[in-house]
C-alpha cells in the first residue's frame, strides 16, 4: 500500500528548505560561488536515500544530479533549475530569510531557489511514498546560469538526458513554451588620433560609430519590428554601451559599441551575426577610412543562447496544465516569456521537450525586496509531484 506522495511533504518542510538555501551564499562574489549550495543539496538527497552525484563543471563547482530510477517503459522527466543567485547588492538582510504577510523574503527566493526547494521536495515526496515510477524522475541543479549558463551547457554535453524537462524560472506557474534568443556583440571602430585644434588631420572613430547607430535606428529597428511571433512579439536590438575618446582635445582613435540582439524562433544566431556584418558594410561604403571589427561577447559566444519554442500541445504541457488547474483553480495557458532560460539549452542541444514553469513573479527577481509567495511555493511542489506521476507513470 503506497501513500500519495503529495501528502508526504508538508508545506512548512519546503519553506524550511528554502530558508536554509537562502542562508548559504551562492553568488559570483563569494568564494566557491554556488559550491556550498550544491554540497548542501547533495547531502540532503543522500539523507533521503536518493541516488545523487556532483558533476564537476569547473574549479570545484558542480551540478547536482539526483535520480529516482524508473522500472522501465515510462517517459523520463527532468526538473531543472540553477542553484546560483545574483549578489545581495543593496538588498537589506539578503541572506537572512524572513516571512511577512505570506511572503518569504531573501536573495534567490524567487530566482530561483524557491523552485529548487519545490523540485527537491517533489523528489523527496515520491521517494518517501515508495511508489515506483516507470520512467526516471531526475532533479538537476546547475551552476552559473546568472553568468553564462556553463552548468546547463556542461550537463547536456555530458549526455544527461530526459524525454521532458521543466525549468523552474518564475512564471507564476504559467507554462512558457517560448522565449527569445540572445546575442551580445562588441563592435570596435578604429580611427586616427590628432590634436583637437586640427580635427581634419585625424579620423574620428565616434563619428563612424554614430553613423552605425543611426543606421540601426533608421533601418534595422523598423525591419525587426516586422518580424513577429504570436507569443513573443517582435525581434529587438538595444545599444546599451558606448565607450570612446580620451579627452576633448584629442580626435578619438577608437570607439566601442556594445549591443544586445533578442531574436525570435525562426531566426538563428548565424543569421543575426550576418545581419550585423551587413550593417557595418553599409557604414564602410558610406564613409572613407572606416576600420571596424565585431565579436560576440563571451556570455553568448561560449554558450549559445538560442531561442526556445516547444509544442504547446505536448503531453508535458497538458500534464502541467492539469496539475496547475487543480492546485490554483485557474487555467494556465501556454505563454511566451521575455527573459532567456536554460530551457533553450535543454531543448536545442539536449533534445528534451522543455518548458518553463515555476513559482513566483519574475518582477521580484534581482530586486532589493525579492520574495516568493508561500502559496506559490506550495502549489509548485504539488504541481511537480502530480506532473511526475502523470509523465513518468506509476
């Protein structure tokens, strides 16, 4: 006689787990970054009798991979999240979790230690129930999402796979089947320095950069506005940084422009790069003496940040939708989100049918009053359990 796993994890137990996770520094400014969080989760799963390993990625920082082995004949499900957070910055008492008015405050509460706690609780509940699923149920806590997604990239390259994957970034438990891809570019314009009293003797790199910027505004942005996706809107470009010149009395011989390009499913990173080259070629043809180079910045060069588009009618979406409706009392339609997630790596390079569905509101992520609603945390835990039972079979 097996017990329903939903009954085997108390809401307070998940809250306590999240509070313990928040108290452990897991950001880029602390020694080892998220290493201590990974080791804590490893010990937790071991204590619950769940098979678990630490998959080292770099410098002792490891992904956490826990698995409930299926009996065979069922589909496998991965519950995935990143275990790193951003630094506290100006958030007061960021590593001292506090509950006020039904909300748990602390750095990482919503992005995304809340989902990590709910997903870990789901595995623990199924393990305690002694139900044998037909397919594998896998938890993967990956490193470094906030700084380039090295953990997810390493994991799929090492062959960790499932039929379906849920990434727990905050969506208020809506089911995101699409998001845009991202490319970051650095463009360097070279000129010729000269004294400011005789500017004609030099080549002003800032002027060349300005012509490129005008080209982006006048022709490229209108073109992108015509490329639309039903869930995501249109493609975008944002020039976010300009650096050039040394002082007013010198004709600048260098100007660097950094920009972000967000692209919709149907576009790809090579197409985006070629479009940048075409724009720069137009600038070079319009002005003499233009010397320019372009490179992908490391965050999108080292790990591809492709767009995500999954089947909104897949068995995973249906299982999540059914479970969410039972737990929240409302329909959770398939949506698109405007932030990038590791789901694109799992889907495009791990060949897993992947969606994004997690507790909390992304509006609180990275804020100085970051919190997660406790009702969302409880609902997420129960949704992940019910989805696992439906997908993996029992």
